[in-house]
């Protein structure tokens, strides 16, 4: 696209401004703020303004020649003309870090960003760079996870003005479904866990009975999340995967083992701060090595899956299961049940509400 050099003009108030068109839209700039320039002609005496206006026009022309638009420049004060792809990616990462994502998600974004930048240097981002990074992962799950993280960074960089989209040629790998094998005798395995570690036992019990996810939703529970009589757990949207507020009933057998502490204290640590994010993962790995009851494919998440099966078998209601699991739709719950080796169902087979 042909770029016409901006014009320097003076209005009736003796103010200097720069006039130009971009994408068939006329712009009048009285200073360089919209292109992140520090030239403000009209703060100078009248005799100096025209000279500074021509300097601003030169910077505006450089800006237009770089391919940036005024809209994109307004996205971030860090945007400058003639930026390298690695510069856009750096700003994209920082934009994401400022948002309310989990620590694990931010660590993954930062990790894969550093891997990419190491091989990118000052080159233009191409598919070969992304492939070099992702081909380090033999596991389909790891490959797909970091592919998604790179896609997030690159899409953000494109919003900022980076012109290439090298992710289009990078396809995800097909993964084999992982089955969290349910427990046949839930009482037996819970008793073995209780004898090993009480915190792990309480985590498994709540995962099974309340269908909460163990590593965040259960681990971060505080006493103020429970109702006064301990019969309900209230979780706000930012505390659970679905992003919606959830109210979960607490069965009697769980209430019987709960001993209320200070409202702002974590139910496991007894302090305001929860246990570290790998606490139950580490405990489970140690328990698994010495357990006499665990079978292949049975995990900490198998308690949540076992609870889902129990609800569906007793109620026959997919809508109740959907609400209990916190799923976004019935179709998600159906997929969940198919993964649990329950006979295949279709949405039209389900009870109507």
C-alpha cells in the first residue's frame, strides 16, 4: 500500500497538527502520543512549533511505513515502529502475565516463551522455529499443551501488530484417551489412605463426595468456603475450572470428620496460606508406591470419577450429574461418562427438564 507523507498544518488557534490518512480514515495528531512518540509541538513557543511539527511528521511517516496502525499502537505503550517478532512476543507474554491466570499456566507460558526466544534471536518467526521447540516433546500431551501455550502468545503478538501467523501449519497430535479407572470398593481404599496420611484421606474423601478437583479446588479450601453447618461448600468462579460460582452439598460422612477452624484458614494447613500446589501430587506418588490395593490406571482423580459414576447410577439423571460436576454442558458430561466405560449415551436419550 502506498504511503503518502503526512502534512503539517496550523489551526485557527495557532496549534500545529499532522494530517494523514490510514485505511481510508483521516487522522489529525496534535502530538505523538498515539504512535508512542515524545514529540509535543504545541508545548513549544509559536516560533518553534512548525519545526517540531515537521519532526513529528517524519516520525509519523516512519510509523506508517512500518505497517502499524493507530489502533494497534494503542494496544500497548511499548509498541514501536519496525519491531522484531521477538519484541512482539515479549510484550505479548507480559500482557498475559498481568492477567489473573494460575501460577502453573504463567510458568508454562514463560517456559515455552524462553525456549522459543532462544532459537528465534533476531529472525522472523517461522513454522520451523515452532517445530524445533515442540519436537523436543515425545509425549503427545506435552506437545499439545505447549503448542496451545505458543498459540496463545503468538495470537496475542498478532493483536499487537506482528504480521506472521506461523501456527497455522502446526497441527496438534492425536492423543490416546487416558482412563482414570474407578474404584470398586471405595471404603477399602479410603481406609488404606487414612492409615497412611490423614490430609490425603480428607482430600480423597472430598474429591469423591463433593466432586471437586483435588489439586486446586480441594487443596485451596478454607473454612469460610463452608456454610455455618458445614452442609455446603461455596466456590466463586475464580476458584474453579468452570469459571462459574458453584454451591456443592457436603455429605454427612464428610461433615462427620470435619473440625472447623478459623474462617480464613486453609482446612489442610491450618493457616491462611494453602499447602504448595504439588503437595497432594507428591503424597499420592508416595502412597502409590506402598499401596496394596491400587490397580493400574487408578489415580487421585479416580475418586472424582467414581463419585460421578455413583451419582449417575443412583439418579439416572445426566442434568444432576452435570450440575454436580460443574460441567458447562450436558455434552461434556456425556463425554465424561463414555470415558468411564459406561454404555454410550446420546443427549436425546436423557431425561428432559
